[in-house]
């Protein structure tokens, strides 16, 4: 349970090697987080991240467990293992695959990998995790979506489609959990300078892991359902979403 000051005391991070996830964990550990589970595909990288976090909060319990977002048959057992140590206040879904749009358009298997990781894998995990949160009667589920989910753009429509599916699923899940004591917060960052985007051209209104983490913490305190990072992207994407298609196609997006 959260403590008397409303601080998260236990958290599960799906995609614990994510720069945004680690930046968010740093802030929660400074704010009295006592138990943290990092889940991801490569335990060696997770342990390196855990060592960094343990140095920040020597008294906290930080555990690493294996998670493959596309091993769908394992996800119910994963949820059972993650919750075996007791209630979890916050679950952060932070894994994702950006893909390579030109390659993915040529080779269907790569496009399918993006969809299966970002959307199908997320759904497969969130269903049993939501059931656990509902059963314990409290908790917050934070889902990292993207502004790419707002409208399919030719430069990244495969990634955008995967995030659109995730975004809508998370919204519906939040509606289904109303009255259960469980909240869902969808976070829509713009282009973020992280290891996933290393080497890419940085567009206007880009953000970074620290800024997204700050926005997540602020959103949790205000019990928001949707968070945009940076906030002004909400209005930019509102305009883009409603542009007539002939005009939209002329934009360098």
C-alpha cells in the first residue's frame, strides 16, 4: 500500500532496461519506494541497472526477473511470480520496439515483431496483471504510449499502429477498472532522446528520459489519466489529428 504521504512503496517495471523506466525508478526511490521489481529480457542488463538503483537507495529491496514480451504462454505465470511477494502499488509498462520503418515495410516478419512486442505482448501481460491489481483492490497501472499513436504517419506508421492499439487498449482497461480501486494512466511522450533513438535526427519538441519521468511522477500525484510530454504536444497533435488527409499527406511527417 502507499504510505501515509501517498508515496509508492512497491513497484513492478515491465521493461526494466528502459531509460525512461530507470529515470522514473530513481525518482520513486528518492520518494520512499521500498520494493522494486525490474522485469526484462536480459537479466545481465537488468542487474547492472539494479546495481545503480541500489546505490541510490541501499535500504530498498530490488529484484530482477526475466520477462519476454512475446512469450505469451508464460505471462500468467510471470504475473503470479511478480505478485508472490505481496501487493504492488504501481506497475509501469515501459518496454517497446521502435523497429526500422523502411526495413519493416519490406519484410513482414519485422513488422509483425514490432506489433507483437508493443501491442500483443502488452495486452497479454496487462490482462493477468490487471486481474491481480483488481483482486488486491488498489494500485496504479502506468502505460507508456506515444504521440505516434494519435495519427498514422508514413515515416513510422507500423510503430504508430502498435502504439495506437496499446493506447486504446489501456484507455478501455482503465474504464473497465473503474470502481475497483485501480487506476490507469496513459503517458504519451514525443520523440525522446534515449538509447532506443540513439543516432536518429532529433526533431522539434523532443524530450528526454528525465523529463518523461518527471511528468510521470507529477501525473501520479495528480491522479491523471493521460499525460503528454511535453504538454504542448497535446495541442499540436489535436491539430494534426483533424487535418484533412490531402493536406496531411503533404506534410513531411
